[in-house]
C-alpha cells in the first residue's frame, strides 16, 4: 500500500516538472527548459522503477489517471511549441546564410569599379 502512495507521489512530481517545462516553453525560456529536461527524464525513470513490481490499488489508479492525462496533454503542447521554435530557428539560420552570402559577394566587389560589359 505504501508503494502505491509512493507511486502517486512520483506522478505528482512528474506533473509538476511537466508544468514547469511547459511554462518555460510558453515564455520562450529555452535555456531554462533544457536544464529542466534532465529532471523530467529522471522523474520518468523513477516512476518506471517504482511502478515495476507493485500492483496498483484501484483508488490510487483513479488518482493517477487525471495526473497522467495532464502529463500527456502537457507533452503534446510542449512538442508543438518546440516544433514552432525549431521552425523559427530554421528561418533564422536560412536568413543568416543568405546574409553571409550577400556580404561575401559584395565584399569581394568592394573597391572595384564594374562596367556593364564586365557583368
């Protein structure tokens, strides 16, 4: 029975970490999010280990069910936000690459006088 309450506690900790990560993503605090990722993975590992051999009492299952649903919902939203961020970064990298190419091209031409016949 005590293992059941330990399991419930692990789910609550996982949900808290999940909510923290989601809030960080919503606030675009990407560096902080990465730091919390390790805590999330560790919490999932603890949960997996504690759930392994014990039978879960029905009343504990009923308490865990909404926690698990919220954790999964948070994960879906977090993945969406991460995908949006990845697209933003892809756009920025593309712009930086184009800017570098322009600077490189015009840098070679600087100080030179070009005549129409040379183009």
